[in-house]
């Protein structure tokens, strides 16, 4: 079992793997770990369509049977949507479509990570 620092390291590695994977799919990563107050998104990107702003939550687990994408709580969804509403006030994003994605990373020690991307994983709370 991993200790707290091991969890953080696994999470960080998962975010980096997710970012590489998304870039390979044509996403333009704008920001990492963007926070405003209590609201935070792991990644903020532009979809390959060039128009859609995407807030991405990355969840990483080391258990091969894990479903990290199921760990997105209603509180986290609320905070992501609140962050999105703040970002859409920025003139550079005001006219963009918005989407919330989840990237699940299952990374068993010594193996290649399994990455599952869930575009439009949930809708805005507003």
C-alpha cells in the first residue's frame, strides 16, 4: 500500500501520462492544476475541434481492477463547473463551447498505464 507521498506521486504521474495521451489525440493543453479559491482542474485544454474549452479531471489508481473515473464526487463536479463559469468570463474563452472530461489512468507498478478518456463525462451544475 502506498503512503500519502506515494499517492501524490502516482497522481502526478497519472496527470502527466494523461496530458501526453491527450496531446497525442490533438488536444492543446492550456493549463495544469488551475485553481481559483477551492476550485481546481487538473488540466484545461482546447479540444481538437479548436473551439471547445475542456476542463479535465484526472483520476489515477494502481489497482488493475480499479475504476478511477467513478471517484468523481458531486462536490468535485460542482467545483469544476464553478471554475468553468469563472473561466468563461475571460474574453478569450467567452464564446467557446464548454465540456467536462474525465481521464482515468490505471497504472499498475511496472506496467504501461491504461488510459480511458470520457469526453462529456458530466454536465454543468448550472
